[in-house]
C-alpha cells in the first residue's frame, strides 16, 4: 500500500507553518522526519493525522483521499503512536493496549476475550509480555513507549505514525524501540517517524526527510538526505558523516553523524591536564 | 486466564456495593423519629405484594410509602447521579480534581431556584427553574468556549468558561439574597441552597426519573469509550472514535444528571468529587467498572449521610453541610492513602 502526501500546507488558524510538503511511503518503508525544534514537525504530523484541518494539499492512501471525518476507517489505515506521556489515571497495561481496538468494537460493548488475547499477543511480539498486568503509570518510559506502540498495533493499521518514539528514553531503550520499528517494517508496516537524531535514520530507516527553518522540505533515500550540508543547514552546527568499519561485527560498516564541536577538543585537553596534574 | 483473575475484584466490589445498598435501603426505612419495626415493614411489603388488607396501622403505611421510600429513593438516585457525573467529567477532562458542577450546573441551578423562591412560585416550579437554569448555565459555558476557541476544541477553555459562568451565577444568587425579604424569602433561599431531602415527595422522584434516565443510560452504554477519552482527544480520535460527538454526549448526559439532582435537593457538594476517587481506589480506573461502581457508592454514601442528617439531632441537619463536613476529612484520608498516580 502507498501513503502519499501531496503539496501539503498546514498550520494553525490562518498561519501556514508548513508548506509544499510532498512525500510517499509504501508498505515496509520507514521514513524518518528530521528538523530543528519548532520547525513544524508536530504540526505536519497532526495535519496528516487529521487532528488539524489541512490548509491545502491532499493525503492519499492507495490513491484514495483520506476522509478524516470517518475516524473508524481512518483508524484501520493509520495508527498513531503519541509522544511519551503520563495519563492521569493508573490504567492497567492490558487495558491500555486493548483500547486500540476501540474503533473496531461494537459501540456499546467493551472488548471481548479474543481482543484481550490479541492484546497479549501483540505485547508478546514486542517482547514485553510481562507488562500485561502492570500499571501503566508505574512502568518505565521505555516500557510505556512499547505499550503505546502495542496500542497502535491493536488497530491493525497499514501505516504507523510515530511522534518522536525515542524522546525521553535512555540509550538502551532508544535502541530497543528502533529495533521494533525495523521489525514492524520487515513485517510490511509502512512507518513515518520523527526523531531528533539523524543517526536513527541510518539505524532503521529507508527514507529520510528534513524540514528547515526556511520552510524547505527535502525527502529522499537516507544517504541522499542526511548529508553534511543538509544537517548544517537544518541544525546550524557543523556535522561530519563518517563511516566506521566494523568488519568483525555483523553490522559491517556503520554510517554515523559526528558533530564537529570544539568542546570535544577542549574537554579532552582538560581531562589530559587533570591526569598529568 | 490472567484477565479473569484481575477483573474479579472489581466485579466483587460492585456486587458487594449492590448488596450493601439494598440492605441499607431497608435499614433506612426503619430509621427515624417515627418507629417502624422490622415486623411492621415486612407486613407492609407483604400486603402490598399480595394485594391484601394490611394489618399495620395507616400511620406506619403512610410513613413508609409516602415519606421514607421517596426520600430513600431520592437519596440513592441523587448520590448515584452526582458521583456518576463526577466520574464521567473526571475521565473526560483527564483530571481527577474536577467535580460535576465544573461547567456551572450547580450555580445555575441555585440561581434558578433562588429566583423561583423570590417570585413565590410553587414548589414544582422551583425544581423546574433550578433544572432549567442548570442546563442554561452549562449551555452558556459551552457557547463561550465555542466562541473563544474559534472552532478548535480546547478542553482548558471549556473548564475556564465553566468557572466564568459559575462565578457569574453565584454573584446573581448573592444579588437575589440581598434583595430578598430577610424575614421570609432570605431564609427560604438559604435553606434551599444548603440542600436537603426533607421535602421530597413521591411525585418529585418520578419527575426526577426522566432527566435521570436520559442522562444515565448513555453514560452506562458508552462507559468503555471513556477509557480512550481519558487519554485525550487526539489519541481517542486516532483510535477511531468520533470524539466530538462522544464528548457532546458525555457532557449533556452528565449535566442532565447534575441538574436533575440539584433541582430536587439543592446544592450538595463533595459527592461528585470524593466518591469517584474512593471508587477508583476500590475498582481501578477502568470506566467499565468505575461508572457502575461510582453509582452504587454514591447512592450508599448519600443515603448514609441522609440517615445521619435525619437521626443525628432532633432538628434535621442540612444535607449539603453534612456531606461537606464528612467529605472533606474523608478526602484528606483518601489522599493520604493513595498510591502513585490517582488510584
């Protein structure tokens, strides 16, 4: 299946924040959306999900324009994984996951046994089956993120939109989330995610897009987009892209972004000075 | 397997609360200044069911049928209505600090009643006026929100609009009190605002049943969806819910319940705030169990408080005062006992 955004214009009230955004994602692809704070990534996300009215352009799924008024159908096409948050009530994890199927359920009945079973299976697939009966507000950030992914999967969507799935997570949990993103894509899910780390695009994505302050929008394969010039333009710092040879590992060569900061040199000199002193 | 085990406590609490409520119903029938024994009560019900001549005195029959049963039913319905509305609003607004009069229902109803009293309208009109102004206040709050937020749906603005409307109507109540005759009307208004069930008749209960039913049925039917709504509008929408329509249904239903309750018995605070908390501690935040359990717990609480109100002293204590006096320290106790998150 193919998710297409054509000439999207979006923003709040009469103010356009995002302009001329066009891209497409097919099943099995992962698009990583990068850009500095406040450039409108979240606005674009909210508009693509139908939370904000589009100011212009159209979103097509397999050539069919999205009908955002038909929430029920929309939920079977696009699953939304929100940024990590803490709800006010201590729901049980399984109840949170099973909630994802709510649009598909009979309006007046709660989830039945099969739906609870399916929720447990999804948690197991994500490797967090042990969370099922824990309290959502008491588990760790990484675990909560997995629960939110599981909830979106409960909708059985064709595409997933993940709003900074790695924000507020520790290093290990970030990598675990990215692994699951890759795993879902391998199973045929089309995924659009935002991130603050260009490295994440190299780790698990097929496509990348960068939004800059001058409202320009670039999209293409990861290697095409994540370049030293683009990153400097987007974030305003000097970045080198390096290939690190890891032949003894399975990964082979790793491509990574290295910020060129003089603090690196200074702090090293201070450390060396302290050692000799 | 695991799921069934986990859900059992909630079901047990609901069944237990139901049994307690039924027992309390019969115990409350016997309480009061006019003594009714267990035997008398049994005989009265027995005669009614079989349709035979009742051996108990007319006086006892009339105390049971005309005074105590309407009052007890009203206490259960109002307690249940207020705490169900409170649980709904708390889920909907994602905030456990919200009470059912958040959108100005109580203040509006209080003004309606005060005005009807001032105009010396008959009792039925006082209730009707209270109900109508309660609804008017909430509609005003929604209207202000709609104008101010310009089509975007903003929860915070709705709550603020509710506060504005509530403050406005509270001032109007004070104004009415100021111009009311201090010999006759002022005490009447003041007593009404304190809340009480001493004047409730069978007719009042029947009349309250209409808005009550219209309000409670959708809340019970759509209670599971509240779980998703408690995660916020956007997430609920992404899960496939028509959030705009659902939120409208929840607000209208909860408002009908609140206005119906305030119309019959005046302003009774704290129930809608404290009882959903207590219930959440017992059955968890899943609204599938929270809503029915809140209803039962609210009914039990108000019935108990009303029993106290009419038996504690020779003069009846106004209900609104008692619920607050009992509710406030009880709430502190709940806060002390709570675990992480709003259990």
